[in-house]
C-alpha cells in the first residue's frame, strides 16, 4: 500500500518524542529506539504511553463481570501478577476504555516521490483487524460471513478503527485502517474486491469432511458383490484421498501460519493493542493418526516450530486473536440430505466411524482456534450463528482493557516457556490475557525458524517459510519491523531498449523500458549490526525492488546485498546520520505496473516493505541519482 511522508516537527514528535531529530529520515525512522513505560501519563502525553523495551513484558488484561460487561476503574493495587508462580513488580499500569477520547495525528501532506511504510495510528485506543479467511472456509459458509459482517458494519460504533484483510493462498490488504464505516461497507459489498473460494478446500458436503457423500465410493460399494477386487479398490481409493487431503491440509496450515507471521510483522511497530478478528472455517495445524488407513501416519503434520514463532511474534506485537468459526452451528455431513447413505446401508458400522471422525476433526479445529486465542489473550467463538454479535463482543472486549508491564525477576533467558498469571482481589470476574511467553533473549531479535533462503529445498513437498518472500508479495501488507523512506523518480525522460544493469527481467516481457531510480533512506539504529570478535560492527542488509504487473505476476527484480564492517568510531559516527542506498529498476514502458520495495536485515531476519504504483512516480521530473553510502560495499 502506498504511503508518503514529509518533514514536519509535529510528525517527528509523534514518532519519538524523546529522541528524534527533525530531519526527514529521523522523523520517519527514529520510532525504532525503545521508550520505557511510564506508570503515570504526563499532562502533555496521550494516556497510552506503554512501549516495549528490551526487558519489558507487556500484558493486556480484559476484565469482565458475570454479564460479560467490561469492568472499569480498577487500580494497580487490585492486580497481582505472577511469572511461573513468583510475584512480579508491576512497573507500568494503564486503563483503556472504548469511551475514551481518541488522539490521532493524521499523515502530513505527501511530498512528491517520497514513500514510506510508516503508518500513522492513534496514540491511544485499540486497532481492529478483520481477517476474511477464505482459504480455510467452505464456500457455502462465505456468503453468511459476508452478510454478518455487513450487519455489524451497519451498526459499528463511531470512531471504531478497522482494517480488512483477506486470505486465500496469500494475505492481501483490502483496506487499511479507517474509522469511516461507509468505506468498509462499500468494500465488503463489492464483489470484485473480495477474492473467491479456497483452491484447497471443497464445500462441507463434497468430500472435505468425514462422512461427506463420495460418488466414487458408492460406485465401488455397489460393485462389491460382483467384483472380488472391490474391497482392495476401496482401500486404495481411501488411501489416495487421505494423502491428497493431507497435502492440502499441510498447505492450508502453512499458508495460514505464513499469513499470521506476515501480519504480525506488519503490526509490529504500530503502538498499542490490536484485535485480530479471524473469520475461519478451520485451521488444522496438527492432525492425529487415522488407524483406518493403510498408512495411519500419512495425515500427521507437525508445525510446532512455526506455531511457536508466530504466536511469539503476535505477542510481541500486542496482537490478540479472536477466531470466529464461520460455519456456525454445523450438522454432521452424514445427516445431510445430499448424502445418499448407500455406503452406510452396506456397512452400518461406518456411520459410527464417520461420526467419530467428524467429532474429532471439529474438536481439533476448535481446539486450535482456542489455543491461538488463549496464547494471545483473545477469545474464540465457536458453535454460534450470531457472527455479527461475536464481532461486536470481540471489539468491545478488545477496546476495554488494562495494560500491565513488568521486568521479569528471572534474568536467565533460556528459551523456555514461562507462565503468566494475573489475579484480582475481587471475585466473580473473568480475566482474559496471554498466558505466557518464551524466554528468548530480549536483546537478540527474533530469528525465523524457517530459513529466508528462497533456494532452500522443499520439505515434504512444501517450500519453507521465508519472511523475505512473504514480505515482497504483491498486494500484501507493509511490514514495519524496519521503517524507511524510498524516493522513486524516473532516471531519465527517455525509454530504453535494454534493462538496467543487474536487473532480472522476465524473458516473456519485451521492451521498450523506462528506468527508475529508487533511493533508500534508513537509520542505522534500526538495523542489527552485532559486534564481532574482531572488534568491528558487522551489518548485512538486502535492498530489493520487485516489479509486478496488474495481475500480480513478477516481471523484474533488483536485489543487492551489502555487508558493512565498521570500526567502533565509524559505527558511533554512523548512528548520527542516515544510511542511503541507490538502486535502479527497469519497468516496461507500456502497461500498469507496481513496485514492491523492501529492506531485509539479514542478521535479525527483520523486514520493511512498501508498495508504489509506477503511475505515482511516472510523471515526476528525473533526478540525479546519488551514489551509495561510502561505508557500504555491495557484494558481487
């Protein structure tokens, strides 16, 4: 999504009141340094000032009474916070209410050719994200989801800030954060803006669930008396269908985890709590062995590492997940009128087996949703047809909460899971909060469990997750782990017959081409440059520009890797200025194209990316391209 920036002192103060200078790069990029939480807001600061720092654990707590109404006006003395059973000292405490006045600084007027992945957000209050998960939702449930979402949007409370995303085989941002309900309603009502059904999931009654009618199995069953090989054929067909469905389940689980991972990285630098309302039909992250198959372990797939990494990212980004089962109340497929039941007439015991499988699958799916909700401090809504009411409840809960922050007394960062427990002096109240975290070293950035190397060999037929690849997908959200500015201008007023040096243009695309200059501007403080044994600081950064056509097909890319070695003096000097890098990219002169521009911190595996329509820069006057930083030497 395109965003621009300009140089304003007020904008600078919004991003980092304590440390920013007022240059363009400082104003946009100084938000990265960490500000310690304040227990009492000052008269000049917004109420919500708690920010993560290197050793601060933030816990958002939703407190409701027996009628599920939010409980307000509690004080810090009402709370007791424990980690692994040991009391912790609460360093910061704040109450957040949906009735509070929203303080919001809008984006300043855009400067021509300047774009950034910074997104202005309210200084207080919660952000709401509506995720329409079509990857894991049967087609026959998606119409009801659309109707229920529209029902909610017709009565959405004034000032509610919401963004809408869709998930098929990749995550797409349909609408950025807005409090205008007309924009949100128009998006959901429009048929062209919403993607179609899942390419990896059939409808509930057409073979995707246990007990669904299968015409091929009926044909084999009818021939059992005359065909001695019918039983073997039936077993082989069952095994084939199980293997096919298992691979589809693995793909769905991987795509879903990838999407949540990317979404957490997008929300990383946005302040405050985010309520992720996830409309989904299922999320089969782990499947138990099926003893009825020839190979009972074919449908088992473990994604424990990916699940841990994703929930950790969501926790660090203060994201609470509210899964809503889009299918509502579900009858067993065996009882559907479309099911012929011939297989059950031949073998009545199969009915009980399919009923048990359906119950187990539904329980597993709901269990995973509840696990995701509990791990992040949200709530799951299952077995309900009141989907609009579930959205209302989720946003109401997620907008009325208390923020507690503490520094762990245990300073041994051993990577083990630590249990968080919050108690109240008053009884009869329900508390919802994230129940723990992994004690990874807070001074070491999150390192993906999946390699970012896009050339790594697939495992079990699945390409390993790559934050780099996900961040650079056309139409996706803009990751904000690294905030930066990109100045995009034509390199010249003339078209060219050949592409810029180092570009990797698709052989299917023909000239003429228009060359563009992309100038990156990033603050060194936002990059991870570890101090090595040689006494020098080592930075490793990738600068990327991808060119997509209107259909999302990648037609060209430029990828430059930099390895920078700085002495102690050079590093100290570098922190006082801004790092710039120049890249050139060729775009076909005819047609509609988009630039996806990104920065990848290799050492920390952190991303920043933004997307710019080429048309937004095509008519700007060409500018002279500066050379790269004198401290940077690109790798060959």
